[in-house]
């Protein structure tokens, strides 16, 4: 039977669910869960999507993702494909890891958004020892929402949902806590210290439109790195800064044009898709450096001017 076409739109918020095949846990230890979150962060840098919440259980994942103009299928395929490769190498196994494709459901009402966020953050209550303390579970974003912990991967945008519960963080977090724990939240009262923060939450969403012409990205990159335009299209071109230019170009094309590897191959001189993946990896490493950390924002400002 042919698969049903996945329902998606580039400005939607999605409930993402991924589950392992029956006989295998998706995560065998905490290091596996940390690797999965690091991959989500890696692809977030590339595609600029927003994560409003997550919970990683032993055999499945829940995430609340704002596509922000990106193609959610490309995003999740990249994350899960990369994780499956890591998992099989680490645990000396072969074959499928995930049960079919990831599942996604569009969030179309505020009521469903509230209920879904609470549901995701309540998942740890199924684990022994966390029945009344889901905020203490390390691999959920609930403690970030309640202001109990810093976000180690800087993944979470909590202001969008919290902004619906109050303008001040103290008020918003208390109201959100009541949603998650209903009227009984004694289990976290001793841990939650709601500070008098003066910041106001703003809940408006701004969608990043992915209609960029690749030639505009090329013009920006060659100017910034001072490389010859013609060399970008030469398969085995040489020159100072050229590899860096191609790597950053590949990442920006993936993130701002929703370009597939085949599209980038053609732009960069009919190189292999494996080479494109390598360039993207190097491009993400470059974006961790101070010099290129805000290159996406710089390009978008340049485009708007």
C-alpha cells in the first residue's frame, strides 16, 4: 500500500513523535540521549527551526517543533538518519532503528498547543521515581520552562508558550506549572524558586521565509570571504578560503533555500552528495566560531537592506 502524503506546511507547529522498532531501545544510555539532542541542535543551526519542548524516553521521542519556514521532513530525516548511523556504529548493530517514518501532527489551536505541551512534559511520570517529579528528569525541557535549570544545548524557545501564560516570567511559570501539574504540584514547590525577573514575554511568531535565491547566498559568501565567484562552481577549485566558502554556502543553502543535497551538488560543480554532507558538517563547525557565529543573521540583514 502506498504511503499517505505527509501533511505539512512551512509555517506550522508540529508534534513530532519518533519510536524505535519493537525489540530495540532507541537510547541505551544517557550518552545516547545527549547525542540525539546534540544532533537536534546541529540541525537547528542549519535550518533555524524552533523547539518549544521535548522529552526523550528510552524507546521514543516527543518534540514540539515550529518549522519556521523549513521543510520538517528534511529536518527530521537528517536528525534520525544521523542518529541511526551513530547508534549502529556505537552498539555494533545493523539494520533499521526507527519504527517507520517519524509521525507528525500539526498544531492548529491554542488549546491543543497547551494540552500537548503539558502532555510532553508529563511523559517522565511513567518512569519509576519520577511519578510526581517530572521536572527532575534530565531529558525533558520542563525544568527549563520552570526556570530550574539552564538549557545545556540552548535548544528551547520557551518564551512563545510561556508568553501565553503571563507577561512576567514569575507569573507565567507559576501558571504553566499549574497547567502541567493541575492543582497538585507539591512535588516541585520546594525546588521552584520563581525570581522576580523584569523581562516581559512576547508570544508573536515570525516565520523565516525560505525563498532565497542561491545566487544571492553565493554573492554574499564570495564577498564576505573574498574569493572568486567562478571558483565556487569549479569542482576541484583551489584557493585560500575556498573550502570555507563552499562549506558555509552549503549550510546556508540547506537552511535558507530548503535545498536538497542534489541541488547543492549542481551549484558546487557536480560534486558527490557525500562531499556535500562533509561540507555541511564543516560549515556547522565554522558557525561555532566567533567569526561566523552570526552569519545567518548577517545574511538576512544584508538581504533586507
